[in-house]
């Protein structure tokens, strides 16, 4: 007991120091983003820092590059891996005794990838070039683990933004991200002095969301409907039941300072552009590569490759974001919370897993947390706040980017708990609320 | 008590942090185009200049500690490219690199842009710096060597 309270105290002391660091750095970095960063968050006994009343259990560990995650109506968890573990690319995790930890773990599937979702007795999984599905029996066991149906094959993957994040609507459609094989559509990618291409040829076959039939095997890339365009890369996406629309999180462009040192200093380059949430409809255009969103000026700014100077606005035909977050935080998971377990303010709001930045160097890295945005009637109804923090292990590991864990996938369980994956070590946390 | 402690603590941190930030924000002096790099003090000078080239040209992708970014950008620590054949290494900087590469079972597939606009001396310096930092130990590369490799790379 004594030991416990001492431990607890030191965690508190650490946390105080942590808040001070944040304060110090944001003060001199002129960080104007309004963030309820520390208020109300408390350390959990496995290292995560959560709001009062929430508790995280380590549901599973050691899965390696655990990407997206899906939970069935009876609480069976499936995780997609970006690197095979013991030759398997999907893991089925079951907690048979209800202690918050998976005790029945089986692997199947010989391909790596990111996408994972479950609907109507099927598990959907994506590689970087295809979407498959597996039939589940009435106990959510995979019927034929070695022979999934090919739903879509031949998707484009050119080595950059190749992860195929997927989600489904409730009318039998499958939405697939085809990321841009480019940072900002220069003639020579990521090369100083190379001009932007207008029209950008990447937009014809990538940098958007493609829509397929969820229950029709044998579709090819060409069968897809080009649903939305001007999205550089989307990893976090979810269907919003309140609005009956698709919401996505875009990974904004990199390297403003590297490519245009005369226009952007390293600090501006670390903060810009915003990571944006968009609500999509058939035909939506979010503006990449011609513009990016500046959350300080609250404007769509002409990209420097296309003649921009950090102030000129453009993209009148492009949508505005639903909400904008600081640059380079890498949103990899999006979940609209529909459960009843969490306090009322969380209902229908958005959880976003931020993988954490790399493109803020030489400034300090940032992210490695799960944030929450309250929603009312399908629109944000307040500021975003950090919900679960310290995945990195410490403020120093956040700053250096050498995070111990990087949040990636999010899913909601039937009891209203949420699950978070980490694609550095392959930890899966289950976060519950218990007054 | 805790409150005052916290406040003074953050004040100190603020000062330290701002100091650090202003240090990293300092602009770099221009790099000399020519200069001997073969002798020991020449090596030191080349490493010094190379450090600045690294900060401006490589750091944002390969990171401050040269350990790269998992799944995207490879480390520059004891890889076969960094420690290996000079021609291949110089050509990676001149022409860039795309496609998937594997280092210790981890794959990387982001894009490394060409850096052919750097002078022979800058390339020699940055590679000499990388080959003698971050736990690496390998022979220096001279501007003359880069010049020869550049000529046959075109």
C-alpha cells in the first residue's frame, strides 16, 4: 500500500513536470492552438494518462505493427498487422473470462496491411493492393481462414501512402482510401526546385476515396466509383451514423521548410499545414495538392509549388475542413462513439488516434495521443481535447519522436469500451469508464 | 507550496527551453566550396561542415539522431549503405532512392529525393560526417572522389 502510494505520487510529480514542460515549450513556441491539454487527465497504472474515471487495461501485447482493429457484437477483437507475426497478418483476440485481457489468441491470413472492419457476419481486411473478406460463424470464428473472398483487387500502391484504410456505410458500400504517391505533386517528388504539376496527374488514379460494393466479390480497381478527390492520404476514416456520411482525417503535406526555406522557417514548417477532418459526399474535393489549410489564418492557402507565398489564398472550389489540428500529428484512427458506457458528453463525438509526428524536426515532435472532439447534430460542438496521453512513455520521448508506442487503430466494443492499437510494439489497450 | 514550486519550475524550464529553441534556430554560416579533407584536422573541419549540411538537407527525414522514422525513413546508423561502397553512397545522395528497402527485417519505402544541387564538397562533408557520427566509423569521402563519381553518374 505504502509502495503504491509512493509510486502514485511519483507519477503525479512526473505529470506535474510534464505539464510544466508543455507550458514552457508552448509558451515560447507561440503555440496558439487552444488545447485542454492537461486539465483533468490522470495517470493510469499502465502508463497511459486518462480523464478521471477512465481506466485502461492492456488487452494484448507484442503483436508488432498492429494497425486497424474491429470488434464484433459479442466482443471478439480482430487486428490487422502491417508486418507478419509468426507468419500471420490478422489476429483474433478473445477475452473469455472478462478480465480485460485477451486470453484466446489466434492468427491467420498471410498478407500484411492496414484495413480492418466487421459487418453483417463478415470480417473485411485490406492489404496495400486488395480488400478481402472472411465469413464469420455464429460464434465469430473465421469460417475459412485460408480462403478469403477477393472483394477488390489491383488497387494502386506506389510505395508512398500505400495503406488502404477502409470503412463501410449501412447501404452495402465499401470506401477505400487510395493515397497520393506524392507529397505535393511536384514533377520530382520532394525535390527542392521541382515545380508543381497543374493539372496534377496523381488525382486521376489516387489522392481520393473510391467506393465499391461491399458484398460483391471479384471487383477490380476500375469498377470503383471515384467518390472524393483532393485528399493526399487518409488513414483514419469512419462512417458517421448521425449524419449518414463519411468522415475522414487527412494527413497534410510535409516539408514546407525543406522545399521552400525562403518562405517557411522550421517552426512554421513544424506547425503547418493543419491535419484536417473532412465530411465527404459524392464528388467532394478537399483541394490537395493545390492548397493546404492554415489553422492560424483559418484559410486555404495556395501551395508554394503552385506559386503560393504562405499568404495567398486559393481553392475556392475546395471544401473547408470540419476541424483542423496542429501539423504533422498523423491521424491514423477515427471513431465516432455511439456507446452508452462513457459520460454523456462523449456520445456521438469523435475519437482520433494521432500516430505522432516526424516532420516537425528539428523542432520537437508532437502527438502520440488520442484526442476527443464533442459533436452535436453531426458538427463539432466544442474544442478538441487530449483524451488518452503518454503513449510515447515520457515528454522527452515525445519530443525526440522515439515513442514507445504510437496509437493507430480505434474501435468500439459492444459494452461501450474503446480499443486502441499501437503499431510500434503491438499493444492493444481497452479503455473503459467506471465512474 | 506545490503550486509555487510548479510555477518556478516552469519558469526555469521556459528559460531553458527558449534558450534551446533559439540555439536550434540559428542560421548556418555559408559552406566553403573547397578545402583539404585528408588530414586529421581536415577531417574534423569536414565533419563540422557536414553536420551543418546534415541539419539543412537530411535531418528532417532521417531525424536528429539519424535513427530515421519507423516504416518510412531508414536509419543512417551502421547500415550497409552508410558504411559500405563510396560510389553507391554518393549516388544515393545524387540520385535519391525509391522502392522498398530492408534493414534488419524492417522495410522502408518513402521517397528519398535527389540532392544533386549540393556541391561536391557539401556531399563529401555530409557523408564524412554521417560516416563518423551516430556510432558509425568509416573512411572520409573527399570532394575529389565525389567529383569523379558525379561525372560517371550522369
